[in-house]
């Protein structure tokens, strides 16, 4: 029955032109008792009408912040390679950190309370060409960007902060983000084929198309939509992951299990979840790497508990995990195809989650 309800919700989204195509998944319970349902609707690409299936890969956009970068940071915390209150100036001694940013900590970056601006279209200073020097130049621009507020005084969701986090992970491990994610997050869960950065030639055929990008001059399919991530080679702290609905659901299931105390010893990040998945500032919604519902206006709708955590992705993706109801909801879509001006997803997300919540315990 749940599969049917999910299917009807997605078909409604396609009919109302919220997105061209979507995949959804829901899970109730924990461990081996978990019950799951999946549904798919619409097309991956409006040009050839190829249908969305269980194998379709979506650009997960900012879900990368929670499902990759945050979990990698938790892994390095558990291994003693860094700690939440380490300052970036101490971790990046060769980067010439401006004095105003010297006190920014990893906790501040993870909880979007670092003082860094939300976003700047820095890519406009670059030609649409991937170049080996782009990373150093982009990082310098971020480090030289004026602070938007005093660090620790509030939360302001920031792509710039997570780009720095991705760089820190790579610097401290000596490995790129794709390799770190594969080794520390998905390999222990046997999810390497469901969640990854930088799709290869074969995987690109399974990717939902995203925007007709005016900067790159083409419809984006099988390469990351985010311009800054693309400049950085397709894997960055704020974006870059591709995945299936099943892959996202299974990783969220592992997060829920660990959060509830069933910690998988293969996953170094799991032991940090009880500490990390708490709001870091009393009057703000952000945990470390994950958001919590904003009362009355959350994309999770009206029924997910205040203890829930989740994240949204610009391309039309989201997940929410409710530890009290042991409920996980995943929605993946290509709402930016072919144009990011389509914002109907804002109304659809709470409608979608409310409809699911009334049908589950």
C-alpha cells in the first residue's frame, strides 16, 4: 500500500510540474525489523523521455554536506585526527588565514555558525573550464571573503564553510573526498554502487538531467550541477554526491540505527552521532552537519518530531529522519531541469511529508 501512496504523490508532483522525474523511499522501524517502500515517476531527461527507475542516479547537491562531509568529519573526530573545537588556523597553518577568521572552529563550520557568508557566486570570476589551479584560487577567495556576522552568534547556512571543511578533510587525510567517502562511509555498508562522487561513463547514462546551465552552455547530466563543485573537479565539501533513492535510504537507516544505540563498529562516524545530532545553539536549528525542523515552516511538514534531523538539496532532493517515530523519508528529484527558476518544490515538500506521516506510526 505504501508503494502505491508514494507513487501517487510523485505522479501528482509530475502532473503539477514540480519536477520532471522523482524517486521516493520511506522506512519505518530500525535494524532487521525496518519496513521499506519505494516509488518512481516521470522522466530523467525531458529530451528523450527516459523513465526514472530504481537505478536512476540523482545529483544529491547539498545532501553531500550531511551524508558525506559531516560523517567524514565525525570519522576523523573518532580517530583523533581532529576535534570539533579545533581552529581552522591551527589545522591549515600554511593557508594564511585572515585574523578575523582565525578563531573559526570545525564546530562552527559544521553548525553553520562560523560567521562566513551563505553564498557568493565566485564561479563567475572563472572561465567554465576545470583547471588544476582553480581549487587554490577558489579557497583563497573564500578565505578573503568578509565575515557576515560574529562567529558563534547565530547560524547562517553556508556553502562556503562546507567547501572549507571538504578541503580540511582532504588536507588532514592526504586523500580526496571521493576516496575518503568510499573508504569511511559507503564501503563498510556495501553502498559503493549506490552513492558516490564523479559518475563514470556508464553511470552517466543513469543520471537524471539537471539544469540547462547558462555558464557551461549545456544541459547538465552526469556531472555535478553546482558550479563551484564542478570547478573543484566534481567532489567538494558542499556538493557532488550522486545516489539512488535506495542508497540514500540505506545510509539514513544506518544513521538512525547508530543514533538509537545500535552502532556498527565498521563505521567510525557512528559513535559521534548522539553528540553531533543535537542543536549547537539553543535558539537555532542546526546540529553538526544536519538541520532540524523549524516549527511551523519546516519542509518536513507538521508531523516529524522536533528531534528529527534532515537536509535539503538545491536540485530537488531531501531526507528526514525521525528518531522518535523511527521514520525515514527520502525524496529525490530533478526540479532544476531544465531551469532553476521552478520553485514549486517548496510547497510540495511539506505536502509530501504530511501525506506520508499520516499513513505511518
